[in-house]
């Protein structure tokens, strides 16, 4: 193997590593997005959407409509 061939082999090896890194980065890129989509939890208050949702001391959410005129909250 001549010195030039050795250099070329080294260069090829380096290129191959770079390509692998790009593929790894490219392959990893969609994964976090998918994970984030899955990991974004539906808020626990999702069933109170459109509702006041005010919590009483017992942790129960008000079931009246958002911005209800009634001064009191209705729980349960
Ligand atoms: Zn309320």
C-alpha cells in the first residue's frame, strides 16, 4: 500500500464515519419529535374544557361553564 493509498483509505474511513454520523443524526431527529408528541400528556383538566374548572379544597373541579355568572362554584 502506497502512502497515497493509505491517505485515501484514511480519508474514506473518515467520510464513512461522517456519513454514519449524519445518518444517525438524521435518523434520531424524527424520534424526539415523535416522542414529544406522545409524551405531551393530555392535561388532567381536559374533561373540564369549557368548564370553570375552579378547584375546591377537596381538589374537585367546578362543573359550571367557564366564566359562569353564579358566584358559587359547583363541584362534582
Ligand atoms: Zn366555578
